[in-house]
C-alpha cells in the first residue's frame, strides 16, 4: 500500500514538473493583467503544437480574461470597450468553438451594438 502511494505521489509530482514553464509564465502574466504579453508567449506555442491541451486552454483563458478586461472596464466608454472585447471573445471561439461563456458575451455585445443603432463590427 505504501509503495503504491509513493508511486502515485511521484507520478503526480512528475506531471506538475513536466508542465510547460512557458505556459506557467503566460498564466502568471494573465493573472497580472499582462494579457498581450501572455498571448505573445502562447501564440507561437500553439502554432508549434496546436493539439497541446495545456497551451490551448491557457490561450483560451488569456483571450477570455482580456475580453473581460475590456467588457467590464468602467473607465472606458461603450464605444471604446465593446469592439476590443468582441475581438477577444471571438478569438476564444477560434481556439474553442463551443465556449459558452464567450458565445454568450458575444451575443450581449451584439445586442448592445444593435440597441445603439450601430452595425456589429466584423
């Protein structure tokens, strides 16, 4: 029993240790609000390994948080925050087409544009 426990702990430690340090760095940048820097780290990683789940998840999170930064920034007037937020949420869907949160936020922004009598940006 003790042997299996030690093996499980070692296995879990190796998984944590094997995590991509660049992804960890990018996640720290997102947490610090340095979204463009995080995306700049993650984009080349994703291009090099588009099926890497860790990289894809980090990229989705970076774009989602960046979109939220614009969307919920009370310092910005509506005409300055919705377009960049929309761009980021659409980027989320590029990497994860079924992402419900991003899809819902896109619908909200599109509705806002329509209520303002403006065309929805492409």
